[in-house]
C-alpha cells in the first residue's frame, strides 16, 4: 500500500516517487521506471529518530528525502488531529 507520493529533484529533473512501508523501512520507487533519468530505488530506515537512506550516498538526495519524510509525517499527524 502506498503511504504517499512525492517528487524528488535528481539531476535538475523532477522525478515522482511512490513511497511504501515495508516492515520498519520506507521503500522509495520511481513512478516511471522508463523516464530516462537514472532514478534510484531505495529504502529508508529510522535510526535514533533520523531517517537514513540505506543504499544511497548522494548527500543532496539524502537531505531531500529526510525533509520530505518529515513534511509528510507532519501532514499526516495534522490530518489525524482533525
């Protein structure tokens, strides 16, 4: 089940992703695998309150993902309060 969809910027190109929950990890999968952009598929794990991509080393992508997850979880918590 998709938790949320998001867009990440990779090599100055907007790439839409679907985010799934798999056990204790989040799985990021590009919506269009044939877009021509080398968009990685990756997992993210929460370690001591910090979301860390498991198989990604690009610091710009890591920061985007961390901010993106924080934003989405804040939105979901706000919606739950209503």
